[in-house]
C-alpha cells in the first residue's frame, strides 16, 4: 500500500509521523510524507519520500506577534491569527496536496490537516 502522510505544524507535529512512516516503510509499504519545506532535511534524513508544502510554520511561531500572544496566553487570538495567515497559502497548499496524494491508497493526517485531507479523501 502507499501511505500519504500529511504533517501540518511544527517539528513536534511532524516527528511522530516520521516514526509512523518508518514503521510503515519497514513493513514494506510505500510512504510519502508531505510537510512544510523547512522539514525536508529532517524527513529525507530518515530515508522517507518527502514532498514540500508552501509555508514555514517555524517562521510564523517565531514572529514577535505570535510570541506576545503565547506569553500572554491569548491562544484564541493565536488560532485566529494562524488561520488568517494560512489563507495566504491555502490555494497553493491545496494544489500541492492534491498532486502529492494522487497515488496514495491511505491518507493520514492530524487534526491540523484534517479539513484539507478529508476533502481530498472524498
């Protein structure tokens, strides 16, 4: 089987999917992991097929605006801010996901990617 894994988020969101991908690959499955471009070296370093998604969540998390929201505990505001910023790359990411998952038999993602991946699965 070919597993298409979509890991949206920071390294803490991506790393468990690298472990899952390695386990699946070790059992003879094909695995393609889609994540933000800044995780290319990390993912490919484990020998997994990587396809990049537009954007860089790490850059976003290190902006002054986000740091202030985190320090002040304004997590709803942070969610709204992240959602607004995600709209900037949403169309491009949609295209990347459709192309990258076209040959997958099984789609795997987290809560952060469920809205995109569930649409593609249908």
